[in-house]
C-alpha cells in the first residue's frame, strides 16, 4: 500500500483476530464488498453483500478475516490484489 501512497486512518494489529461475526458486521455496513484472493476478485452488491457466500469469501483458511481489509466510504475491500490496489480495477 506504501507503493501506491495509500495512507490508512486506522490500523488493527494482526494479533487481534477478527472472525465470522466481525466479517458479517463489516459487510452489513458496506454498500459494496470486493474480495480478492490472489488473481480472483469477487464483487458483492447491496443484495448479496451479507450472504453466507460473501462472509465465507472474507475469511481465510483459519476462519479469520483476510488481510488487508480496507474500508473506503461504503466500499469494503478484503484481501490483496496488486491491480486492485494499484487503481487499475476500481
């Protein structure tokens, strides 16, 4: 994120584990949810952003919220994809 001059307002330590309940709360507050897993990007709109599929996509193999998680206004981006953070896909 430094390479793209993205400055976070809040940083949550990785030692604070955020699980399924936290992911559901984050998704509920968003109007658009984007989940990146490597090169795969999934978008969830208002109708399906808090579906079981969306919440599961937000979680990593350990059951914790994937990192990084970025909230920009009402859009939430979970996971990392170079093109997404580089502004090529937003």
